[in-house]
C-alpha cells in the first residue's frame, strides 16, 4: 500500500513540477523544477522495481544533463529583460491552440491506456540483470551508443568552439 | 560474437575504424586533405566490406541482421556517401580550414545509416537513427557563416528529436503490449497481443509510423523538409535526401514486414491516407517554388508518398509473384531515386555552392549554353523524377504502377497519376529555365558569343555528374540486369 | 476521234497550268493566244466530236483510270458522251471561246492578264469535266472546280475587299448546296452501290419505287446542290454579288455555263427525279418562285449587271420550271438559248462598262444608241431574245416551257400563269434597260465603240441569239418523249402576245413616258414595294440576321477558347492548393511541431479504428 | 520491495501526461532553451514508459533501452546546447520565432 | 534491323548535326537534310527488294511473319518486354510521310532558325526518330517509350526557338500529352496485368495482347486510357486546347512536324491499338467517339474563323480536320478507315504547307497577326498562289488529297450513322468559310497601310521547290490515291476481319 501511495505522491510531484518548469519565465527556475520532476520520476522507477534506472536517472539525467543546461544558461547570461519578455509571451492566445492539441493527444493516449490493465510488475529487475543484458545481447548497442556520444561530442565541440573563439 | 559474425559486420567495423583513425589523425596533426583521403579510403574499405560480407549473411545478435538486401543498400548509401564526400571537398565551406570534424561526422552519420539499414531490433533502430541524426545536426550547422544552416540545424534537431520521442513512445507501447523488442518477435507475438490489447498495439504502431514518417518527410510530418534542404550545405542536403531517407525507409520496410504490420487494415488505411496526402501535397507545394533546393525537398515528399504505396500493397499481396514484385519495386525505386537525387544535387552543389541566391531557378537560366554538361545532367535528373521513359525514374514508376495494378490499389494509383501529372509542370519549369537562350544572342543571329560561355575546365564534379547521369540513363534504358539482381535479393 | 475526248478538258487545263507557271515571263500576246487558242482548240475538237456524233448518235463512255478503289466503291476518271453532253460542251467551248476572245480586249490593260486567263481556262476545263463526267463523283470534282474558279474570278480584283466578300459569299453559299449534294452522293452510293450515273439510274429503277422516300430524299439533296449552283431560291443571293468579277466572267460563268450546272445536274439525273414526283414538283415550284422573285427584283435594279444577274436567276427559274414539269428538252433548250442571249447581253454590258469608265448605273448612261451601234444592236437582239419576242431564240425555248407547264398535271395552268407573269416582267425590265441605256439623252460620253475582238463575239452571239431557236438539240435519246398533244390554241396566243405587251409597257413607261407610274411609285405602298424588290425581297437581309451575324457572333464568342477555361480551372485549383500549402510553410518551428502533433492525432485516430475482425488476410 | 502492484496503466498515464506536457511546451515556448527542456521531458516520458513496460514483463530490456535513451538525450542536448550558443551569437536572441528566414 | 537502323541513323545524325555546328553555322541544316535524305534512300533501297507495295499480303495480327518487316529482341525479360518492331502498309505509309515531311521541315527551317542551329536540327531529327519509333514499335512498352520520348525534343523546339509565348505553349503541350500518356501507361499495365492473370506470362507484345479475354467493364476502362492518350494527341474536341498554343508558338519547322506528323501518331494509335485491342469496348464507345469527332469538325472550323493569328487559324483547322480522322476510325469500316489514313497523309502535307507559309510570312513581316496583313498577293504573287492552292486543298477541293480523304470518311460514316454524317458535313461549309477568310485577310484585300514601303521578297527557288513537292503530292493523292489505298488496304482488311470476329456474338 505504501508503494502505491508513494507512487501517487511522486507522480503528482513529477507532473506539477513539469508543468511549472514549462511555464516559468526564468530558465534557472524552470530547470530546477525540471530536476525536481526528474527526481520524482526516479522515485517511480524505484517503486516499480528498477532501482538501477532510478540511480541513473538521478546521476546522469538530473546530475549531468541538467548541469549542462545550467552551464549554458549561465554562459549566455540571460538578463531580467529576457525573463520579462518570456512572461509576456505566455499569453492564452499563444497557448490555447497548442493546449487543445495536447489535450486531444492526451485524450487519445488516455483512451488507449484505459484498455490496459494488470499490475506493473511482479518483481525487481536488478542492476545485475540489466548489466548482463547490456553486455550480453546488447553489447553492440553499447558500442553504437559510444559512437552516438562521439557524434554528440564532435558536434557540440565544433559548435561550441566557434562560440568560444568568437567570444575571446 | 564469433568471427563469422564479425565478418558480417565488416562495413560497420570499417566505418567505426575510419572514425577512430580520423580521431587519431586529428590529434596528431590537423590536415583536412589527409582527413579527406582517410575518409574516402574508409568508405571504399567499407564498400569492400559490404561486398565481402555477402558471404556471411546472418543475424548478428538480436540487434542486427546482415542480409543481401541490407548489404545492397549499404553499398548504395556508401556510394552516395562517397558522392557527398567528393562534393563536400569541392564545393562547400570556403572557410573550411577545419573540415576534419565534418568528415568525422559524415562517417558517423553513414555508420548510423548502415546500422539503421541492418537493424532488426528497436534498440538498434533507435541508435542508428539517432547516430545518423546527431551527426547530421553537426553537418548541417557546419558552415561558419550565414544564418540559414544554423536555422536549418536547429529546426531539424528539435523536430527530429520530437519525432524520435514519438517513435520511442510508440516502441514503449508496443513493448508494453508484446513484451518483445525485436521486429520478428513483435511479429510473432503481435497476433496474440492484438487479441488482448489491440489499442495499445495500433497506437504504438501509429506513433512509430509518425516518427519514421518524419524522417521520410511524408505529410503531415513534412514541414521541416524545405527549410532544412535549403539551409543545409548542398552536399549535406544531398546526403540527407538520399542516405538518411533511404536508410529510414529500409528500416521502416523491415519493421513493417517483420512486425507484420501490413495485416492491420486500420494501419493500412492510415498509411494510405499519408501516402495520398504526400503525393498530392508534395507536388502542390513544389508547383511555384523558385528555389531549386526547396523544390527538390517538396518533390521528395511526393516521391516518398509514391514509395509508401508499395508498403500498402503488401497488405493486398496475394501470391509470391506479387511479393517478389513488391520487393523489386522497393529496391528499384529507391535505387533510382537515390541515384537521380544525387545527380540533381551534384549539379546544384557544383553550380550554386553555398550561395542561396544561386540556387534560385533564375540562376539556372540559359545553363544549356553556359554549361551543357551540368545542364544535361540536371535535365536528365528532372526527367527521371518526372518519370519519363529512358530514365531510371520511369522504370521505378513503372514498378509502382504495376504493383498498384496487381494489388488493385486504384485510389492510390489515381493519386499517383494525378501527382505525376502535376509534377511534370515544375520539373519542366527548371528545364525550361535552363534552355532559355540569352536574348542578346538571338539578335546576333549566329552562335557568336554564346558558345564562348561554357567552362573549359573539367572538374571532378563534372565527371561525377556525368557518371551519375549515365547511371540514371542506364538504369532506365537497360534495366534488366538490375532487375535480375534486385530479384535475387 | 471519240478516244480523244479527254483532250477537250485537258487542253484548257494545260494552258491554265502554263499560264500560271509562266505568268511572270510570258509576253501578253502569247498569253492571249494561249488563253483563247486553247479554248478555241477545245471548241474545234467539240465540233468534230459533235459532227461524228450527229452522224452516228451512239452515246459512248471513256474510262481513263480508276480514281480510287475501296471495297466496292470504285469511281473512275471516266467520261460519258451523249447528246446532252454535246450540247453542254458546245455551249461551254463555243460561248467560252467567244468570251475569251472578248476578254483579250476587255482585260487588255489589266496587270494580271495571265492570271485572268489561267483562271478562265481552268474554269472551262472544270466545267467540261462537270458535263462530261461519267459518275457523280467526277461530276462533283468539276462542280467544285467551277466553284473555286468562280470564286477566284469573282474576287479577281482582290485589292477591293468588297470583291473578296462577294467571292466568298458566292463560294460559301454554293458550298451549302454542294454539301447537300455531297450528302446526296453518299446516300446514293450507300443505297445503290455505285455513283456511275447510268448504272445508278438503272439500279434505282430496279430497287426503288416511284414516290418512295429514298428517291425523294436523294433527289432533294441533289436539288440542294443544283439550287446552290444555279442560284435558285433559297440560295440565289450570291449571284447578284458575284457581278463584282470582270464582266466577261459574269458572261461566261454567271450566265452561260456554271449557273446552269444545276439544270444540267437535274437533267442528267432525270431518271432519279422521275422516281420522285414530289421532288419534281418541288423543282417546278422552286423555279416558279425564283423566276417571279428575280423578275420583280430585276425590275427595280439600277446596276446594269445586277439587272442581268437577276434576269439570269429568273431565266434559270424557267429552266427549273421546265425540269420540274418534265419538259427536259425544253429546259436544256432554254439553257442553250439563254447561254447565247445572256452571254450576248453581258458582253454588251461589258463593252458599255469598259468604254464608259466602269460605270454600272444605267441612269447615268443613256443615248448610247448612236455612239455604240454594235453594242446597241447586240443589246436589242439580246433583249428581244430575253423577252422572248417571236422569232428570237428565247421565244422558241420559253414558249415550249410554258406550253408544257400548262399541261403539267392539275397545277399546270397555275405554273403557266406564273411563267407568263414572269415573261411579262422580263419583257418590261429588259426593254427598260434598252430604253434607259440607249435612248434618251447621253449622260456619259463613251470612249468609243468596240474593237474587233469585242465586236466579233458580239456579232456572232447576235446571230446565235437570233437563229438559235431553229437548232434542234440532239437529246431525243437522252430524255423520255414528252406528250404529243398540244394545249388549246389560245394558250399559245397568249404566250406569244404577253412579251409584246411587256415591251409596249416598257416603251410607254420608260421611253415615251406616256404612262406615268410616278404616282404609284411614290406612294408609301409603292415605296415599300420598291425597296422590298430592290433589296431582292429582303432575303439577303434575312440571311444576314439569321445566319451570318449569328455565325460571326458565335465564332467571336468562342474565339478565346471557352474549353480552355475548364483546363484553366484545373490550373486554378492547383494554384489554390499551392497557395494554401505554401502559406502553411511559415518557417516557424512551433507551427511545424503543431502540424506534427496534429498529424500524430490524425494517425492515431485512423489507426485506432480497430476493425471488428482481426488481422486481414495477408501473406508473409 | 515485494508485491509491487501499482497498475501499469497508471504509470503509462503519468508517462502520457508527461509526453503531452512536453509536447505542449514544445508548441508554446519560443525560447530555444525551454524547447530543449521540453524535449528532455518528452524523452523522459518515453523512458518512463519503457521502464514500466520492462517491469511489466519482468525483463531487463526496458532498463537497457532507458540507458540508451539517456545516451540519446545526452547527445541531443550536447549538440542542441552547442546550437543554442551559435543561435545566441548569430541571431542575438533565443526566440525561435525570429528564426524563420526560410519559408514558403 | 532495318527499322532500328532507320531510327539510329536519325539519332546519330542528330548528334552529328549538333557537332557540325563547330564546322560552320550552316553545316547543321545541311547535315540534317542529308541525314533525312539518307534515311529515305535507305528505306527505299530496302523496300525495292520487296514485293510490290501495292500488292501487299494482309498482315495477320497473330502472325508477325506475315508483316512486311518484323524484328524482335529481348529487352527486359522480367516483364516480357522486348524490342519489337514491325512494319505493315499503314506504318510504312506513316514512316514515309514522316521522313518526307521531316525533309520538308528542315527545308522550312533553313532561314527561320538563327540561334543554336546545331541543337535545333538535332532536336528535329530526334523528334523524327521518336515518331518513327512510335509508328513501328509493336511492343506496348516500347511504344509508350517512343510516345513519351519524342515529346522531349519537340518540347525543346517549342521552348527554345518558339515565339513570344513559348514557355506557356511548350508547357501546355507537354503536360497535356504527358498526363494523357500516363493514363495510357496505366491502361497498358492494366492490359498486361489482365493478360498476365490469364496466361501467367508477362508480355507487352502487341501480338500477345490482342485477343486478351477480359471483362466488359475492364475493357471499357482500359480502352478509355488508350483513347484519351490518343485523342489528346490527335487532338479531338475537347482535348484540343493545347494545340492552338503549341502550333502558334512553335518555330515553323516545329509546327510542320507537329501538325504534319505528331498529330498522326494519335490517329495511328487509335487504329493500331485503341480499337483492335478492345474491339467490343470500342464498338460500345464508337458513338461517343464519333460525336467527339463531329463536334471537333464543327468546333474547330467555327473557332478557326474568328482567329486573327494566321498560325492559330491553321491550328484550329487541324482540329477540324482531325475530327474527320476520329470519325473515320470509329466508323470502322473499310471506306472510313481508308479515309482516315488518307486524311492523315493529305492533312500532313496541306497543313505543313500552310504552316510554312505562315512561317515565311512571319519571317518577312515579323508578325502572324492577319490584321497587319492584307493584299500581300501584290508583292508576293507566288506565295499567294501557293497559299491559295493549299487553302483550297484544306477546304476539300476534289482532285486534291484532302477531298478523297474526307469523302471516304463521310462515305464510310454514312453507312454507320447518316445523321452524324450530316453534322460532319457541316465541316465542309465551315471549312470553306475559314479557309477563304484566311486568304482574304492575308493575301487579298487592300494592301495593309503598315506594309507600305516594305519590300517583301517572294518565294525563292528553295521554297518553291519544297512547295512543289507538296503540291504534286496532294494532286497525286487527289487524282490517283490508289497506291496509298493499296498499301493500307490489306492492313485495314485484316484489322476489320479480326475485330469483326471478336464482335460476332
């Protein structure tokens, strides 16, 4: 019972934090809400028997990727006037249409999900199992992922280097 | 992973190796000429590898499957990459003192495409697509000047990521429904899952179609296409149009066939709607377009609409003969499309370079008299796109029509005919522009100075363009060997 | 000799070709020699042929080659020669020769001398083919050939658009008739399986009943052709305008030969018409109506050539009347005499016009009796013959027609009376012409009288117009014999006296002025009638409103291709779609995302239409 | 941690909501940084769905895919943020609505 | 091989002509003319060895060896596509017409085209090659290939060397014919598919596809696909609107080829494919087709009348004349078919000549607008006389080829439908109206004030020679058409027999 209660709390936090993150004018504020959301999702991971994923969610997602955002935001040094403009842009005229679309999308997903039943899981999938899978059948995927990171690295290096060179 | 499996992965290994060598080279001494040669050698080696791997066709782990069909397309996109490579050297980035990274990205992108082609698992599909995509972002945004490449890159990144998430979500739903991530596994369990949770399965498939549809730029996921085509450096556009789209289409086909998605009439119906919309919308959009890169973008929308017809035909396939026909049709059409597109972009890259104003149709006025070779190549390419006989595009269209008739897809057939009829207009517009005689020369009444126009020098792009044109014509006028080959895959 | 018959049309044709090719290099004398000589030669040959034929009156046929052979359709280029052919050939070559000769003087100063003779020769050739043709298709060739030559000659002075207008009118109006005739040919071939006139008539007599529908339709279609060519109601309107051509042309084509082709056609195919009594009745009525209408109109004209033109229409009306009542011989006889005296009158008027500075209005002439004596006498004799004064050629032929008309079934007397009324009018208008032009005071001074090249034809024709009535045309074997009995004598007396009365009236009105008609004429009814008659009974006006203007309007409306609007619509639809879709490419990323989401929603909606049945049939 | 009986559809519901919210953010935000954040939210939603599905079937594959998604997210964000820097430098703004030089 | 060589000579000749431009700007036209003459000689030399052309054997549709020539080689065996050419009397006629008019067209471009002559002559020759292919190909795939490919050089001719509105005209021409060609492609594939399902064999060969059994409905649709493609090219009302633009804007040689030859491919297609492949469907459809033909005859003539552009008028006259062909084909009896074939030949000459005259006028006056002409006879009597000849030919004067054609068509049609014949016969009247107004507006009437002071050169020797060839041809066709009829007769006979067997219940 506890897990279920925890799950609903975590889910609520995740959703609220995400909504708040999406509607902030200040990027740093938004980012912090986003991190909260990610942490909440990590809790859900933990609750549904994926402790390894939960750990990674915290370490990499909330920890590493979000920090990247922070760096960039700091580097750009967005001022107060930027915030003001962002606030002005969040006008109903702008979000009404998209909100309707999102609502439609969600209701379709809702309809779809409503047909699913049964509990999420019967047991915990441990880090060991994941590790075995990762370096068993998925070993090529790991290799390819490394290439993917390399591509990301090279791309961001190329783009970021020029920025820095120009700044100097 | 035994030796045989490793050998089967030869093209992938060679490409990875090239990437590593490029990294090492960059850390020792940055020299873009050397990098170019390394890349070229790597691509050639991979080509060799693709040929070598033909004797070792097999599934490699759950992720990849190496088969003749995939190897053929691997070969094809490797060649396309070589074309891109040649074009990149000659015609892009005047400032490019640092092109090593570009070559690295190119290799990585090709690697992603090859993985995509050979993927038999959601993970490899995802990774292949992302690898190809992420490397492409860097390639699109590579030029240091101008706002268009940047705008194109950012649009592509955001929209492509959005599409990837749709795809991923769809995978998740299907996984939830079937409990399997391999295509074949999904196919095997889908029947049972459909009986239990049809909604989940269908919604998942629809989201996957949306995600892949974005990469193929079919309606309504087409809007990014012209902007990215226009903004990206022309060789990259060519790469995007051929390698990226071709690989994604192969992956889609694999998923569609292995996952046995053709069984579901609602999906087929949705796909038909997408196909028809693409055929018509693509052509309508292109009608008055003045920028040739955008025009080609719109035309590609229509072409992938045509190609979807083949997948739809799978649902109607009645006998083995028709199935063989469908297989050949995909192979032929895609090959023809890739070759033709490369020919077109070779010309555009050669003539327009990175200058956006030079890719306006007006800049092609009278090209026949200034640069007959390039003009002829572009003409042949346009005719091939339009499906005029003696070009590869015609045989492709011929295949599509035969498939449509055999499968009795009359509505799609109607859209195909209608779309082709509309398309003639804008392809012809380009040819017309190129054939304009400069007004002065008419007054002169003799060939006078018009003939002084043509360039004297004959660069590698000219050779390349001529080769591609010959290939288009050869595929169109003597298709039997290729048909036999495609039939054997 | 008979084998050489093909030379008769060939000689003028060759001459025409030579003249056409050599128009720029041949000297005038040679042109004249060629033009006149070729027709003269043809006339000579005709004469020889005629002599031979009269000695041995056996019709013969000469086939040159099979024109075309498609299935059982195999018309030949073949000639048929009998009495009727001989009469026609004689008229064509004989009168034709005289008119050619006349032309050498008349056209002397014209720059296009060679072209003129080329056309004229070509006309003679075509006309000969027409009358010599063994089958209707070849006849049709000649028929159209003369039409084209008529067109060319009417529009000979092409610089004046009015001439071109007249020429086109002539061609198009006759073409309407020709088309009917062509349809008749189609019908005849389809039903009878041949177009050879003799074989066809034979077949018709076997296959068709007298009074049947098919012969009626066929005859009416042929009549359509005849009516067009011979300027009968309702297709007569072209002839008065055709006077725009040189006067000798009017004499040859529009008086002596071509316009009588319709008469020839009906006479030639009389075997068919005998199968369709209704058609014959219609022919007679058309003739009667035309002769009266044209006579009234002629009475009011002031243009000398238009008077003659209407008179021609009227006289051909008599011929039609004759054909309609079965007086074949009389009709052909009148054709011949008419050719003489009408050619004479036209040539006479040509002389007047030539020497009177191209003046056409008779009221601007006058007193020419002394100044142009040859012309005057020509006119006197011609008019007398036209008016059918006793002992002239016209008298004999017209008399025969009237008498036979009188005997024609129930309505015979009615036809006779109509013809008589026409004769009275004819006498009045022809002598009105004589009195106005040659008597009274001179309004215009002529440049002189005719030279010998004009005088010889005039005098020859005078003679023919006088004595032509005593000729016996050798058509006895061609036509069925007319009934032998004569009508009552009073009929004959009346027929003889009416023209005389007409001349008297003309004298009283136009010469001695003892009969003042001014009061009638100036009355409103009289004015209206005068205008009505002057305009040719308003038929031109009617056609203009009913056909010509609507055609122009329709053509003008359609000019810019309304069908293209349909395709324009297709283009517009495509452009509209293009416009909308291009508008959707805003370049804004958020909008693009929205479209993707919308697409996803649509896809999901479509995909979630889960069918009741499970997977469709499919192969792996 | 025995007896995990949270209904699967509830987790998928959360995931769908996150997906929709992310999509909404993508559609309403103009600032490129927020757009990237929205993408992260969406990726996260997909990851959640995968992990849930994996848990449902008791397989490690869901978590493996989760890790791959992490990689993808990292790579995308890395390049994306690199582009952000360039955007700021060249357009002098992060407002993506002003990046519409190409259209039509 | 002879047939392939005929095409190859032209193709290679085109390349030579293009290259020869370097040797001097007058070279291309000489080379081109030589090539066409060479082709004619080549053809004749091979024909002379054969049986008397007027005594041909009837080509059996199921036995290619009874044809005059037959060639077959594998091409794309996967689909049963082969390079199959065959020649019978009708195709031979068309081939000869093509080559003769080709030579004439080159002559007409002698002084007309000034820029890029090499490429121009090359396109001209390539068009001819394509047309020859159309007339000889008996593999439906190959036929379609030539059908489409011949348009491309034609397109270039209009688009590059055309007059002021060339882009629009060329585009319209290409899209009309191409779009309708797509329908034919679909119909071809449908037919092949039906044949495939019946026999299990892929084949595009005409000989195999004849007598393909199929459902009535299917046959109707497939027939319609062919029909539309052919009548667009013919062109028949209401698919004709591309023609006035294309003809008007094309350079003289282009108009000559377009009117003289290209239109005939449509008629040829009807006779060769549309009817024999689907005899029952064609029979059911014949009333509609004939109605279109009759409508075209009248409509074209009415529109021709109001045109002020010389070439446009002639173009509409083509619409009218081609209506007769459509009528003849769908009357489908020997008389009408002979008429249609005859019309194809005769119209080829008469219209080509009129277009050449239009071209000469444009060259001299720099306008085609008849409102700026008038009284030209005075300065150019030779041209006037020639124009008069062809005008009366086009209005169907007996003794000239067009008359024979029209009369035969009407004669055949009358046996099928007299009322339709009456409507079509209206074309004789309206034809006269527009033909004569053409003469009136250009050569007759008062000399146009705008032309005062211009000295216009009359036709020279070369032009007169070209014209003389066509005049002689028309007179020959008019007075002794038998050789042409004899050549076509066996073919038509066997077609009729074949379809009548089919039609019989």
